[in-house]
């Protein structure tokens, strides 16, 4: 069996999808295409693998289980007074407070 640089590089990029940043896979694959090792059809195959991976990771996840606590949100209490605001002019007279 003869060694194929094209198949070696392409299979490496296909395995890197999801483990390496998409932009790194794309930039490196484009570099190998510029060198004449990969063909445009190889780039399309790599891009399809990236798209398929992103489609599955973008799918909605299950709702949180009943055992997980809900995130706490801070809301102002109705009984707490609002903090005083200072005027922009710097005057601290009762009319400006």
C-alpha cells in the first residue's frame, strides 16, 4: 500500500473537527490546499464535517432536572429604599437630592 499525503492530511483534519477550533481546521486545511496537497473537494468534505458537528452541538438540550436548583436572580426588594443619587453638577443641596 502506498502512502498518500492527501489522505493522511485530510483524515487528520476530519479527526480534528470538534477537538480543534473550527477556524484552525479551516485555516490549516486551506494552507494544504494552497500547497496543492488537498483539493477543493477535500475542503468541502471537511466543511461538511464541521457543519454536521456544529448542528449537533447547537441542538437544544434537555430541560434541567428537578434535582438541579434554579439559578438565583437578584431583584430589588420592595421594602428597601433606593440609594440617593447625586446631581451631575456636584451640588449637594436638598433640592438636588
